[in-house]
């Protein structure tokens, strides 16, 4: 897969095919969907509209790291996140 300027040139060359995807004339293969998501730096779920959450690579890496932890440690981290979110929501409500 190309990066930077070469990616733009590549995708411009594929304009006709992408236009056919957009019109629903054809559907891309899973491999193509993954490549498009990679170029746009979004998840496949975001690209196909299954989520409105656009996670950047850093956020995804953090989630992957958490998923590899033992359940006890995952629970601890989730509790910390829940406490931080609750605190932020409370502050916003009274601001």
C-alpha cells in the first residue's frame, strides 16, 4: 500500500471504480475496504457506517493493550476510566 502523495495518486487513478462503489453499481472486496480504511486512517466499522466513533491509531493501540491484560487489571483500568468520565460529566453539568 502506498503512503502520502503516492496514495493520493493511486486513489485518483481508481476514481472510476470508487464512483461505481458510491453509486452502488459494484461492491468492494473486504481487502479493498480494509485498504481504504487504512488510507483514511479509520476503522472498517467507521468506514461502512456501523459506528460514528472514529478511533485514531493511538486510541486503538491503547484498547488493544488493555484487551491483552488479565481480567483483574482490565477491570481496574475500566473503573479508572469510568471514574474519570463520571467526574468530567459532573463538572460539565455544574459548569
